[in-house]
């Protein structure tokens, strides 16, 4: 099931609400989230990984409703700041089901995590060990994991690869930094090391790197047992499960991934005579991405040379992904039928720079004109969560649809929002 969104399959409605109606009622640009699809994706994970703990990676997209859906479907949460953590906990997310990540946790992040009783904190650097132990205090107790870099290259783009030693996250397995940090953590009575963590990267579309990573991580767990006599009960394999942004692209099949990871884990553990640890996974994109659609209205159309530029009322301030990672989306005309022959178009945003391109080389009806509506499928992850205030355009609202009804979850950012922060002269 979990490959393309319903809109991607040719529908013009999300959650049984026509997208044109949403555009009329809430304005554009707007992000639309299908509550049913988010929940269904959570359930797919729960049934694919029945023995594992599934944590939704909040960085993909978080608001209070999202926290409720994910909580109610039995998932935990991966957060990487006090902001994500406090939003989730104040929305009623159980803190003990939350894992805090971060390569540079601030004193505020750590204070919030300890105050709210976060389930586990993932240690990412040697300097964090003593700092965290001191913050917990003598006689205190905190569960921790260690982020290990297994030395495996995977992921959809250089900027989102985290499995090798040439990037900032985690402690290297190959040069021994991970082993050294683990020894130090085991010497801190107030820190309980529950297991190891690794995250290979994002937008990974094959199973193989996960299997190699499982083998290496189990190897390290066996060495920890041999060296320290400690059998760690947990193994967190991170997220990174890829989705299809355009028709014909490959998504990682979650059921296959789960089955093959489980087999690899059981076999690797058997070979090392190690008790099988409890598995954790942290999908973000694959839960939220395909459940979202971005809606834009066309503001201007022009032909320059061979190029048809279609400019919409949003752009890199609500979706920086094409500019950052060269991602290709598949925008579609919605709201009217057109029999005009297709033109190859470049869909651009409204911002003050030439790199503000949302999609290039897309086929759109040749009679596309200002006022038309475009829908961009697979827009639920890493778009609004990475949106900015560039050009004071304001971030779009989030509309949830479920059972034929649309409701506003997050309102549009207004000029008053910008003004209210601008407090000095
Ligand atoms: N766990 C950890 C520790 C992570 O760092 C991440 C993502 C995830 C889980 C979730 O990964 P996912 O399943 O969503 O791939 N902004 C980029 C993606 C950055 C991902 C950062 N970490 C993009 O738009 O492609």
C-alpha cells in the first residue's frame, strides 16, 4: 500500500474532499493532510513491525493533531529539539514514548528532556556524556542510547546521507570512537545504556543497506557483551524509508523491509549467540509524505525561448527541497479539464531568486493560465517543517481532511505574525 498518495493515483480529492473546495475555503498556497492516510501508514508500520517499537520522526512534520494521530495509532516519537518535545508533550504525547536526538543538544534541550521525563536520549558525541550525567545528577537515572556510524553509504542525496564518517552525526564504528564512548557511558551510574542507534540517511529505496547495518550493529553488540559483559536490550535502526515523489518512482516496501530486517537480526544474533534485541525504527517521510498535498494557484505564465514558466503563489519559502536536494516533483492541474496539448513547463515560485524552482520538465496543459490550481502530491514531509519566512510571504496553513470534512490545523502565517516579532526600532 504505502507507495504513492491517493492523489498520485489520479484522484482529485483528499479524504473525500475536493481539493478545489479546500483551495476556495482556505486559500492558497495550502498544505492538505489526509488524516486517514497518516493513520493507515502508521498501521502499516505497526503490522509490518509487530515486535518493534515504531517512532515517528517529528522533523518530517509535527503539529498537535499529528502528535495525537501518531500516539493513538501506537507509535512513539523521535524529536530533535526542546521545541518538538514540548509541543508533543503539551499536546498529550506520553514523554516516555519519546526519544531525543541531536548532534548539538542545547542546555535547554537537555533540561526539557529531563524535566518532562523523555524515554531515551541518544548520545551523539563524547562531550555529551559528562554533561548529561551532570545534568541528571547523582542518584538520578536516565535511559540513553548511542548513535553509531556504521560506515554504510545510503540515501537519496549527499546532504541526507548519515551512515559514513564524513558527516557530523554519531560516533564512528570503524575508528573505534563508538566503542570508547560506550565504555565511558557504562561507567556512569546515572546513565542506563539501553541500546545502540544508527540512522543511515534518508530517502533510501533499497533494503540492502539496512541489512548490512543490522549485521554491523549486531557485531558491535556482541563485542560489547564480550568486553563489558553487558547485553544491550535495544537496537534502533533509524528511519530513511524512501517514498515515490513521481509516478513510476520506487518506494521502499515497508513489509519487505520489516521481514528482511527481522530475519537478518535473528540470524546475525544467532551467529553471535546473542539474545535478539528489541528493534526500533524511526520513519518520518514514509508516514507523513504521501499523506500530504500542496495546493498552489498560478499567478503568472510566460514563454521564454523554449521554456514555459508557470509561476505560483508559493515556492522555496514553503518547499525548499528542490533547491536543496534537486528533488523532482509532479505538479498537476486540478479544478478543470483541459484538452489542450501538453507543454513542458517549469513550475517556479514567487521568490526573488532564479533558484526558486518547484518542478522542471513537467507536462502541463498548454492552455494553463493565471487562476489555475496546481496540486503537488507527496507534500506531507520536510516541506512545511522546513519552511521559512523568506520575503515575508508567510508560511501556508495546514488543513486536515477526514471523512469528507476539512478542518484547519495550523493557520496561515500573517503579516501580524511578522510584525509581532519585530519589537525594536
Ligand atoms: N531518525 C533520525 C535520527 C533522523 O535523523 C531522521 C531524519 C529520521 C529518523 C527520519 O528519516 P526519514 O524516515 O524521514 O527519512 N530534509 C530532508 C530529510 C532530512 C532527514 C533528517 N533526518 C529532506 O527533505 O529530504
